[in-house]
């Protein structure tokens, strides 16, 4: 998959494509349905598949103070879309000027004039343009006017009839329902980040940890999780088993929110390394312990339970 920086100077091979448009935060099962529909069309007409998305996410642009929101960074999104056989990814810079583009202008100037689009594919709940005035009805109308085809993909629903959505997944994460979130994603929720220098308290307790800030990632319920981790540039495709705590470390009267990762049977220095962490299950809520011995004993129980869970995965 090739990454295109802007729509103004597309290579010739990227034009006349089937274009899937959306935010696709999380690239969950509903998004995957859209990609599969778009890929089927592109294969049938021998055209490339190009994904148009927006960076930053429009919600983050309109509310820059929103501290916990994203399911995926652009880098992670690139990986997931490449795995879905997308040929080109074009993240559009969502700034003040772009936010004021009218829906008709977006279709005519970007999709038709610049991309020479042959087919547009979106989800049924996709809206675009200033004030979110554009949607499937406008795309149906303009597809006839500008001679391209339009496919609107109905929302994918689970066995209970609930539509898969990024908003629902964020709610699952906030409630600690990591298994439900993972089912909606079609894989384990994954984040990445740089290991920061901490107070080395985990090492003193006998359980060294790598500390990461969650940044703009979606809010995760405070507590202990079963995880797998990967060290960029070192471990290749090898994932290391472990547990992680997200919270403020109340036993030590902490205030800052960190993700503290402990890998089993691992002693290497991880400071300044970049890690990718996959969340597999939720063990327990964060709690304040009477003393460090009580905390150490609980960590040992957490690890024992995590290993049982990992033995089943």
C-alpha cells in the first residue's frame, strides 16, 4: 500500500479508482465490511482501491481539548488497511480551511476533478462537508450528475442487532469490557508508545515495568489487564506475554495517569524504546493497598491468573 500526502498531486495510477471515504477510527468489523465491498468492486472493474480519511480526526480538530478519544493512530490504521488489500491511503489534512469546504465542493473538486473517481463507497452513517450537510442522498444525486457510481454499505450488526461503531467500542474500553471491544474490532485493541523514565518502583517491588503515556488514545478503565507486547525494531513479529496496569497508582498516592507494562521473564532495558501493546482481557479494577507487601502478593496473583488466560489464547 502506498501512502499519498494530499490529493492535489496524485500519481496517474492512483486516479480512476474506487474510493472509500470515512474516518475509519479503529478499522473495526463495520469498517472492514466497507473495505471488502470496495475491494470487490475494484477487482470487478480492474481499478485500484484508494481510501480517503481525515487527519486529525474531525472530533479532535473541533475539540482540541479532548484528551482521550482515538482507537487507532494513523500509523496503526495504515497497517490494518494494508492488511485489507487497500492500494492507496490518502489522509486529508483536516484543518480550519478544510472544515469549511461545502459537501458539493468536496465531491466536485476532490473526488471528481482531482481523483477522477469511478466509484465512491461509504458507510450509511457517513456525513461530510461543512456542517456535515453531505450524506448518502447527496452522493446518490451527484453520482448521476458527474457520472460515477456510488455504493452505500449498510451498517454491520452483531447477533443482538447492535451496529458496530467506534463510539460503542470507546464505551466498552471505558467500562473495562475489553473482550467486547475486541470482538467489535475483530482483533485485540492495540496501542503504541514510547517508554518513559519512571520512578523505578516496579523494579523495587520485583516486577519491573515499562511506563507509557496514553496521549489521545481512548479512555481505558483503570485496572489490570492481560496483554501481549512487541518491541519495535527488536522483536520482529514476536509478542511477549505480560500484564499492564492503567491508573494513578493510588497505593503510592500518584496523580499522573500511566500505563505500566510488566513482561514475564523479561529483563532488558526498555527506556526510550517504542512498544506496541495488545489488550486481551481485564483482570481487576485498580485499588489502593494497605502496604507494599499486599500489593506484591496481589501482583503475583494477577500474573498467575493472566498466565492461565494466556494459556487458553
